[in-house]
């Protein structure tokens, strides 16, 4: 499965940079490199997102 993290506040996606793996915000879904598992997505939220974003994990197989 593949997941992306989206800010419900801004609509931006938090995704690992393909070059160095560091999380970064992108505006377009096509630029949001997916994370392979739900646990990694949860860790990224805990480590890199402020609560005001109201982060949501989107399962790409559900789209």
C-alpha cells in the first residue's frame, strides 16, 4: 500500500524528498512521494507536523 499525508488546513502534502528522504511540503499530489506503510506516515506526522494542520493520512489505494 501507499500513503500520503495531507494538511486539512492548507491542502499541502508532507512527503519525503526523493533525493534526500527529508520531509517537505508540496502542493501537488503528483509531487507527493508516497510512504510505503501507515506506521511511517504516523511517525512523520508526530515528528514534523504542527497540530493546526489537522493532518490526515490518505490511502492511495482508496482513491
